[in-house]
């Protein structure tokens, strides 16, 4: 009945509810997590992410807090991502602490099926990359 090649587009709120449920259950080895900032936010726009720095890098033992903002066009367009913690990474603007889409391929080449978990996991991998693993980091707690 003409359904070949068509796919179901999950509505924004259902998608965010799936992500919330997955974030609350905990992900993988526990070094990446996320959840909503405000349980009363009916639009589910403001989220907090956490990345524990990977071992054998300058990030080891550090806990990084991030803000993710999912606009009304999410997941068709990526969320904005900003570190709250001080960090020195090639894809992060040093003044604003925003993850620059032009320097972070996952955001630049966003696909609807990507999730906030994917972003956090990819940022953790980016911390382990040759260009970031030894970059001098700002002092913690500043």
C-alpha cells in the first residue's frame, strides 16, 4: 500500500522521553550520563550532561559538566552543547565553552538518529584523540 521506503518519524517529545528514560537508567560504563535540568520543563529543552575524563589522558579523573539545549527543532537539528567546566579541547571555544559545530563533525553533519548520549560519547572519544589527549588543561575549580 505504498509504504515501501517510508519510515516512521518519531515525534520530538516521544524521542526526548526515550532519551530521558535511557539517561536515567545509566549508560554503559557510567563515564557518561545525562538528564533533564528541570522536571517541570514541558518542552524538555534544557539538559545536563556529565563526562568523566578518560584514563591515560590529561582529562583522567576530571568530571566535566555540560549543558545541552534541545530547541523545538530537535532532533531534526542538533542541540547546542556548552561545557560548564573549564576545558581545553580543539572543538571547544575557549571563551564561551561552546562545542563549535564546525570543529565537531557529529554536530556539523547531524543526523536525526543521533542522540545526546552519542554527543557525550563522541566528546569523550575526542578527549582521547591525539590532538586533545595531552593538551594542557586549566586548573580545576576555577
